[in-house]
């Protein structure tokens, strides 16, 4: 009789390390790639008035508060302190029509943003694989 023993503990450790490397080295760049697409589009769509305050209030930043438990979050939007009345343009009022720019940005570019994230994720995973030898 021939017995073959296969120990999976080393494989398990390598898989866990690979998963950790992906979380630490690939997820954030992928999220950033998606946010870049949305930020570029919102810059184009934002209504620009005489002062340009609304456009100057647009932001794209790494959101540390929401980035936890394996999630990496970039926020794209309007700084409400710099442009507290942005929502009046986005949604309109009883007396003024809406000039939406956030919702149309999402609708127009979310597929492209997610593709950018997938592409960047694939690149980073390939780098991780190559670094592991």
C-alpha cells in the first residue's frame, strides 16, 4: 500500500499572505482609480457661477473613517462648508430649476469608474504575484 500525504498548511499560509497583500496593496489603488474617473467628470458637469466657489469646493479624498475592515473608500463630492447651498443647484427649489451634476456624473461614469478600478486591481495583483516570485 502507498500512502500519499499532502500538507496544506503551507498553502493556507501562502493564500492568507496573498489575500493580505491584496487588501494592503491593491484595493486602495483600485478605489483611487475609480474616484479619479468620477472626479474628472464632476469637474466638467458642475455649474460654474460668477464666483466659481462651487467648483472650488469639489473634492476627492481618501476617507479614513469609512476605510476599515478590508474596505478602502475614496469620497468624491462637494465640501459643504465651502459651498453650503450646493444642494439647491443639484435638486432645485420651488422657485429655481435643478441643475444636477452629481447624479448625472454617477449615471454617466460609474461603469467606466468600475472598469478603471478592475483594471488597476488586476495590475496590482499581477505586481503582487510577480513580487512573490
